[in-house]
C-alpha cells in the first residue's frame, strides 16, 4: 500500500526526467565528445538539474489540474465564441 503511494507520488518526477533526458544527453554528448572537456562544477550542475526536475514536475501537475479541466469551455472555435457573445453583431 505504501509502496504504491510512493510510486504514484514519484511518477511526476519520473515523467519530468523522461522529458528532460534528451536535452541532458545532447548537452553531455557535446561536452564530453565534441569539446572533450570535463564537466565543470558537477555538484552545482546536478543540484540545478534536480531543481529543474522538481519545477518541471510541479509545472506539469499544475498544468494538468488547472488547464485541462477548463479546456472544455474553450473547445468552441474563437470566431464562433465571438459571434455568440455579440462582439461582432451588426449595429
């Protein structure tokens, strides 16, 4: 029971890490293979990466809970909404 709750709590972080992985891999490839330089300030970089993961997970969770509930109001195309609200009515 507790393991399931823990896994569901960590799911947004996993999804954020999955979304961020291609960007990190491209940067690592460029730094290590193309430039052939070690990564400077690795501890600071990993701390920043962790903060970005947490921020991205929070952003996505807020986006899902806030925007997707109200999207049903916005499904009607904009010109139809404008006409039905009376902004384009003739005088």
